[in-house]
C-alpha cells in the first residue's frame, strides 16, 4: 500500500469514528499525543484523543444508525517524508467541517498528530 493510500485509510477510520459514534476508532486514527482544536459558536475548543473519543461515543444514535448521508471529501494531501498534511471536508453533528489534519508515520503506520477544524456551516 502506498503512503497516499495508507493516509486515506486513516482518514476513513477517522471519519468512521464519528459516523459510527465509535470512539475506539479514534485511538486507531490518532497518535496518543494528538490534539483536536478549533472554534465553534461557543469559542475555542481543545480536546485530547480521550476527550474526542468520549465525545463521539456520546452521540447516539449514530449518523450511521440514522442513515445519514456520508459526506467526506479529501481536498488536498501533501506528503513530505514521514509527515503529511491533508485538508478534508466532512459533515458531522449537523455541521460542515473543514479539517486540517497533520500526520506522522510511526512504526510504518500513518496517524493523525493534530486536527485543526473550522466550522463552515
């Protein structure tokens, strides 16, 4: 599998985590030291992987159970050695997010090291 395919697989796991309300998948997609940060209408939000996993677990029923459409689009992906940056657009909890995901390759596996999110709508 190419690096690009492996990163896309990690992006899919990240999205599935949210779509399925499966917090355990956050631990598959994110590096343990990762941060999830961005602004919502309530101001600056900062989460650890544990916080994010608990948040997605709390969303019941899941988007998958509701039969919500899948909206996930990779807008760009730049790879530099064992690091990469992807920009993705996804729908979650009734909002459209533009996520900037930074990746690091650890022991041959691509993991999200940082997520910056912007709420588009």
